[in-house]
DNA sequence: TCACCGTGGCGAGCATTTACGACGTCGCGA
DNA sequence: TCGCGACGTCGTAAATGCTCGCCACGGTGA
């Protein structure tokens, strides 16, 4: 590949001039500029980014680490972050950890090696080592859902409580009292390590249910390990095997909801007549499922913008160490309906009454 | 961030020694090594990748450009490529074009600026400029579905013909004669520019149908522009509006099939009893749809491995300029069934006979 | 004639790697 | 015991491609 010297020689100017032209500075005479441009085109010159960044001493590079790019949710968020970053004059470098703590450390080190000017970490896993490295490097960073903030680190908290509250209230208003929370863990998880978003969502569910104590809401939880849909299906099966009673289910994420729906269908249950289902993420497919899935929406576009804005203000040293909150909303579709007594039959369980349905106003 | 000088000073050695230690060379005395290691740890030293790559004159970096990372299919392929690359000692840099030709050019230039040692381009769009730049730079590359190969460029051709042949034969064996091909274009498409995978798949359909001439198969095609599922739904609506007759539909991609299914449901049609549907990509959700979607599978894992293998052999200069073929397979699930006369009624069209169903053996 | 401005060259970094060479130590043979 | 060569260890310096501050040069206007 041609270097700046080759271009300089061909255009009979110094490398400084080539550099000026390549960077669009206007202090070059038009005639000279044209000569240089011609040489650049002829040699298909592309400035070596390594040399450039080294010389400039800054990179205009943002890093993003996610748990799994194959997950459409992260795909969409990545997309939005990339656009937002580009609009602000930054490039984006992407890494994926496959839910592995070691891979996270590796990815962070690599990002620091690239001297990213800011780093966003949106993973379900997190380790003390990462925190330490990040603190030491003083690289501006943004976490998602990790509680910690510091001088250079901000945190974006997704308001799971709010979203789940809306979902539960909706279900309660529909008359549901026995609500199943379906939780899944990615396969490669070492169980002892807490997985942020998962435990946060679970805690939110438990906390919210407590708020509905007076309505006698009874929570149930099933867990299963594996890739989303499959684990969802198996989890719902397990719930039946364990004779859990429920008239509505909240899935921890949409892919999981997909499996739940499938498991329910396979069992001959109708949705929403027999069981109501609510998802989480409001992914693009919700609308096209059968029935269309009611789901808690995490606004990706807003998230992306928030991440980049936050990162940039951290970089510029103002407002660092904040905790921002991203609101969530329930998007109602057709996968939940009001509880009717007949539905009990389909569960094939004791006819024990759940109390009369609430006034649905 | 600490530089190699800081480490050298703290460990009272030269930078060359630090370099040797950091790169795991064994020509350093254990005592010295320990001192250096301690200094590295203390300062949280991370070698500057820009300086390193510049000095080394090579990058061990593979580039990957896709049309849309938010698309789960690309997400999964990316994942598999990344793993494969890592196994071969390469890093992966990712870019996404949003189906824009200009973005493609930008992305390619950026990759060349990073001096990737190999570049994989898996986009539906392609321009002559990209070809020219790539040829000139002599960077080893792999395309997907672009026909061209050259001294440094290989091509992986996905065997759409084979996959669609299997799909059509399957449908024909089930008695279907009027088959609708549902095609969608991404929004930002300038229509005049040919979109590779889309036109390839369409051509494959037409070619295959011709092979079934003797069975009196009659093809129909609808197109719509927009994001997959939505466009699929609208396309199927349009097909009815235009009074196209069909008993089975093949969607150009799974997200599109999702929309087709949805549109059909909304119209009160049952699947597969009234209309059979076949998707394309065999994405993870097929299995969990209602009904589970029969789809043509493009093996992602194999694709990833193929891309990396091909790239590496191009880099090593052997077997460059090849065209490889990736086979595709029909994964049969429950969204298609044999044609029964009653289904005609649901279309509300003329009772014109389609001839007797084939022997289904 | 002088000051100033527009233009473009010069050279010093930027952080790292690597070839090469210096230095010291050790062993072995005379 | 001395000397020489080999080897292990580490430092020196050049090289990588580019940017940017500074300066020189020539032309223009006052």
C-alpha cells in the first residue's frame, strides 16, 4: 500500500502538504492541491490509521462491548450507538464477550490498547478486575445497569422496576393473581457470578409483586439455562412439571417469550384465552408474533443516544460520574387478556379459587 | 495511560526489554522479567496497538463488512466468523453499511486505512468503485455472492438455486402449482442499483420454476420496500389486491416470512391448511413460530468457517481467486402441507382447477 | 523599503518493535 | 592460570507513516 511519501514524491511536494490536503485543510494552493489529489487517486492512497492516530495522539474512537451481538436487541442498540457516534464525529469499535468474564477482561484490555477515547460496556457480566483496570486507566466509560459510578464512569440504569410495575399492574387489572416469571441464563454462565440484567429484572419483579400484596398477587419463578427460546420453552414445561399455578407469565426477554409461547401452544393452551403472556424488550418481532406479543419496551434509539451523549460529556469532563435512568414502557398488544374462570380448566389443576377478578374500570 | 517508557523506567530496564517481556519472548532473565511484570501490573500498562502495528508492519486483523448488524442472520454469521478468526490468531473489525453504497465505500476505505490483512464483504450492495479500490490495494478479500474473483479476491456463492429447488420441489410434491415469491427491498435502496442477494434469489426462483415447467408450475412475484416483516405483510396484502392466485408462498428471507405469516393470519387464513409458507435463512426463530416455519437453511457456522479459511488461504497466497459454494438445505417444519381442494375457497377466487395434485409418494 | 500574508518545507515527535551490537560471564583447553 | 570464544542478557538506535509547530521564501500592498 502506498504511503504518504510515495504520494509526496509523485506530486512533487512534501509529506506535510499531502497531509494537509488529505485532511482537507484549506491552506494549500488550488493548483498544488489538484496535483496532490491526482497523485492520491492514482496511487489509491489511504492514510495509515495507525500512524495517524499515533501522531495525533488521539483517536476519536468509541468502544462498545456487548454480551452477544447475535442477539437482535444488542444489534439494534449497536446500530443506534454507531449512528449517534458517527454524528458526533466518532468511530465505533465493537466487541462481544459471549457472556464470559474472561472475554470481557480481554475485550476491555484490547479497547484500552486501542486508546479508545470512551468505552461503553453493556454486558450482563462484570468483574472487579474490569472495574480496577478502568479506574486506573481513567478512560471515560459508561455502564449499563452496573451500579458503580466514579470520577470517569457513568451508569445508565434501565428502569426495570417501572416497566415491570406497568406489566404487573396491567395483568392485575386484567384479574390475574398468579403470575409466573420466566427467567433464563445463558449457557456459558458460571452460576455463582451474578448476571446483572437478569438479577435486576428478577429483583424488580419481586419488589413490584410486594407492592401488590394487598391485591393478593402470588409470584412464581422458574429458571432454565440455555439459549433464549429453547430455555423459555423448557422453563414453561418445568413450571408445569413442578405444578406451579399461574394464569399469566412474564418472560425475562422476548426470545424467551417466544419459547414460552411455543411451549404453551405445544401443550394445547390458547394465548391469551388460557394464559396471558408478556415479554420484555419489545423486539421487532413482537408485532408479528401470533398473537402479537405485549412487551415491555426498552427504547433502543434513546438508549443509544444516551450512551453516546453520556460518554461524550464524560470525555469532556463535565457531568462525569452520573447515573442516568432510561424509562421503560409497556406496549400492549394481544397476548394478554382478562382472566376468565374457564381458563382454570385448561391448567388441569385444583379448582381452588383465586378470588374474584378486580374491577377492570 | 502509561507508555512503555514509564514501565522501562520503573523496572530499570530498556524499552526493548519491556517489549520482549510484554510479547512473551523467553530471552529475558527470570528476575528481570519479574521486575518488568511487576511494573506493568503496577502501571496497568497496555501496549499502544497503533504504535505496535505501525512498528510491526502487520496487523493480524481481519475486516468484515455487512449490510445490517441489527439483522440476526448477520449477527450469527459475525459471531461465527469472529470465533473462527480468533482461533486462527486474528482480530476482527466490523462495519455495517445500512445498505448504502456510499457507506460501503467509506467502510472499505477505513478498513484499508487499518491495513486489515484480509477483508470479507457480505453485503447486498456492491459498487464498481469498491472493486477497483480493492484490486488496487491488493488486499486479500472474500465476497459473498458477488460473482467476481481476481488474483486476490475469492467469492463464496451461496447455492440459492439448490435451496430454492428443494423448496419448490417440496411444494410441488405437496401438490402446489401456483407459488408466490415474496421479495422485499431495504428502504434506503436506490432501486436502480442491483441488490445482489435479492436478485440472485429471485433469479434462482425463476430458473427453478422453469425446471418444473412440465408440472405446470406457475410462478408469481410480489415486491415491496421496507423493513423485512412490515414489507412482507404489505407485500402479501398487495398480492391479494392484485388478485394474484397462489396456494403457497416462498419468502425471500425469514423476517419477511414473519410478515407474510402475519398478513395471512390477519386475513383469517390458516397456515398451512389454506396457504403454505416457506422461509429463507432458517433463523433461530423459525422453530418457535406458530406454526413452526419450514425454511431454507444457510449454515452460518459453515459460512463463517468458509470465510475465514478462504481469507487466510488468500492471505497466504495459495488458492486465491477461487469460487466456493455453500450448500443450502430445506428444513421441513409445519408451515407447509399438501394442497387440498377446500383451500381454494379461502382465496375467494375463481374455482378454476389447478389440475390434480401430484402423487406424493 | 518594510511588514505582512499565503504557501509549503523541515524536522521533531508519537509508542512501539527489531536488528544488531555491547558487555559480562562461563567454560574449556593449553 | 590465563586467554579466547560462545552464549546469555540487555541496551541502542533505526524504522514505521503521519501530524503539526515553526520557519523560510517569495510576492503583494502600503
